[in-house]
């Protein structure tokens, strides 16, 4: 503040070069403090009074300083800018001596003139100078000049000259080495400038903005975006992921309106093809999102991520995102769920866009995080279930229960996902082991309800000898879990949930009754576990007894030929395989809950198991078992 006061006092007695240096230096300070305002006021007062006679570069630098701090835009800025424009219009020598630096700072100041802005004659003059000087500019200068032309308000009469100068500046960006822009980009982003450029087409002023012209602008912006560093994104929103998320829908809608992309949708709701440059822009948006949401960084903007997921569903980017991107997006949504997203509807819609692209394990993890968030916020939008058709069965059940209880207002219940992955199937022993934590979850006014474990569609790694008792016991455990989950809730719990008091309510008879029901269910699980262990012991003892049993050779049984030919249908009383078939047949005929997928077990014929069960007979009739008479004629024996 002391330096600003001293500078404001020294400005009236300073020369034009010192005034331009002071104004530009203070405009680059961040953040801008109110104590700096006297400096700009002193400069503006001298400019309006005509105290100094500035050169073209000095006048352009002072106009840039006013534009950057957004001060004196209506009084001092038009004076300092139009003095230079008048000189260029009147003197051909001044136009010939104009440099790229003078032009880009002048264009930067002109982009901030108050309405109505520049006249058509002034735009003709600047467009002519731009097309003459841009080919000699490097990437940094061309980027500054191109962004200024993009932000410039244009009258309808000068639309053609504006488009020519704009495309010339952006084409220059694709020819040079990528560098940082020579001047900081707008803090508010470039999406408003793109929206303004496209909105002018609604007036239908000639000439129209065509997709090839917009392509030059977009490709140039992509070059500038690649040159930005992390510290540039901290000072400005321009060409960040959030800014690109606002630009991309505008560009893609423009392409669709001008039929630069196929108008008809793909079969089955598949993503539509877009022009190559638009697909590259969408791929750049994916890359920008991954870069800003890298590990250790804050989560990206939720609305921007939702916009990206919508675009990926509708269009084909180049290159196409892989599974790692969608796993990253799931972690971003999980981070928003853990921190508590401000817009729950946006989070639910983003989940619905992402879930169909995730593998089963990632879906389950995302469901657990979001359900944990619902435990903290006590809210779960009904759209969460509607937008998650491809979620795992257990997660869908948990979500549907949550939505149902929110709508009916029966009780304040917290849902905890216990769905297991394919690598760790849930058994009756695992369910019983978790019973010790059940009473910890049962606390008023919260009640944790565990969802039934998800049964896999096929069990390929289960021992066929143990499949029968395991399948029977697991089905009974599942039935017990479903019974507990579907137990009716007392009406008094809804009254407790509606109160906003933090203190826990006193125990009620209904809550005690519910505890008794849960205790009975857990005792049933313990009994099923004991039954499973006894079946395993009987199975092992039966195998050992069969191994030790020695029987006399028996006569040929015609059933042996049927066993080898595959025509034999074992009965429940014959060996272990018969018992397994009986159990599976009974399980197939018995009704099962709708939420369970049918259990299919592969039962190929095991010769080793058959040999162990009927070893004496096989030893006595080995030749008949290897070569049955209905397959190979063995009588009379061939002569050696």
C-alpha cells in the first residue's frame, strides 16, 4: 500500500515511458488489492487530460493494464486505444512500422472496449494488419493475438474480415513450436468467447461460420492447451478441464446442426461418429481430465465430469478411452461421494452414466462408497436406482431398499453393502463369523441391514464331492438372510427418524422384538453351519470306509456298459455322485428367491472317483470295463 501511494503521487510528474511501466507492473500483481486503485486513477486522469503523448507501444501497454484490472474501461481505455487506431488509419507509414507486439497488445485492449466496441472500419484496419504480421509471429505471440480476436465483439458488417483474421491467427498456431502464451489467458475461461462466436450464427449474417473455420479455431486452442502448465491453470480457468467441458458440447452441437457428423443415430444407442478434429477434441478432453485429476490432486469438477461422461456415451472420441479412464472416473465419483457432493442429482446421474462401463468389481466398490455416503447424509435420490441398471445384484437390492424406506418413511435405516467379489465367495462359515458385529450395527436411530451375498452364475472351482452339502447349506443361509432383510419394521421407528434430536431415543418393545428376531436368525445360521460340518465329516468317513472295503468279485452287471456309454442315470442310493444328482434335482425343483441366479454345476464323469467307489469290481472285470462288447468285437480273440 505504501508503494502504491508513492507511485500514485509520482505519476503526474513522470514521463510517458515511466507511466506505462508503472501501470503495466501494477496490473501484473496478483491478487489485485484495493490499495492499487489510486495508481490506475492517476494514470486515467492524466490520459483523459492529455498530459502525456504516448507511442503506439506505450499506449497499447496502458490499455492492456486497464483491461487486465477491469478499471476505467469506459473513460480512459477508449481514449488511449482510439488515439492509436486513428494514427494507423491516417498514416500509411505508421501501419508499415507496426510490430507484432504493438498489434497484440492493441488487440488485447480493443477486446475490452465497452459496447458497441470497434467500428467496421477499425476492424478492417486491424484485420489487414493481422494477416500481414501474423506469419512472422512465434507461437506465444500468435496465441495472444488469436485469443484477442476470439474475444473481440464484431459488428455484422465486419464479420467476414473478422473470420479471416481469426482463422489466420489460429492456423499459425498449428505451424510453430508449442510454447506458453505471451500473455495470461482470461481468468473466466474461453468458453464464453466460443459461445458468443457460435451465437452470432443465429442472426444469419453473411458469411456463415462453417465447420472448417471452427476446426481451425478448435485445433489452435488444443495447441495452446497442450502448452499450459499446472501453475497457469491455478491463475486462470481458460482451457482447463472445466473450460473444455463447456466448449466441447457447443462445438459438437454445432457439428450436428451443420451435418458435419452423421445425423442419424447408431443402432442400439451406440456412440455416433464425429469429424476427426471433433473426435480429437473429445480425446483431448479425456486427457485433460486425467491430467488434472491425477493421484494426489483434488477431485475434478463434478458437473464437468458428468458432461464428459454424457459426451462419451453419445460420441466416439479419438483415441477411445480405455478401462483405466473409467476406473479413474469411478475413483473421482467415490471421492465426491466421500466428501459429500453438493449436487446429489448430478452425482446420481454421473453414476448412471459410468456404471455400464465398469467391471463388476469396480461397480461393487463404487456402490459401497455411495451407500456409505448415504449413511452420513441420510439422503438417497430415487434416481440413483433408476440410473443404475447394470449394477451388481446385491448393490441394486441395497439401493432399492434404501429408496423404498426413504419414500415410505418407515424408519431411519443405514444400509451397509456386504456384497462380495468373485474372488472371495461368501460361505455359511463367513456369514456366521460376521455375526459378532451385528449388534454393533444395531444402534438407534440407525439399523444396519446386511444384504444377501451374491451367488456366482457358475461355480467351476468347487469340488463335486462337497458341492451337495455346500449348496444346500448356502441356500438355507440365503433364505435366512432374506427373511431377516424382509422383516417388517415397526411404525414407531419412523417417528424416531423424523425427529432432529441428536440424543438416542429410549429402547422400545418393537426394537427389542426386532433384536429377538435377529438373534433367532443368527442361531439358525449357527445350526446350518453345524449341519454343514457334520455332512463334511460323514462324507469323509464314507470315503475312507469305501477305500478300506474289500468285496469278492461279482458277476458281470449289464449296467456297467451303460455307465461307460453315458446312458446310465445314477440313483440317489448309488455312491456319492448319485447323492449329488438327487440334491441338485431337488434344488432345481424347489422354488428360489427371484433375486438369486440359478446355480449350475458341471458334473463330468470322473473315472477316478468311480474306480475308488467300486474298486473290487473293476479289478475283477478290467477288460470288460475297458473294451465293452457293444463297442469292439473281442470274441474270438485275435491270434498273435
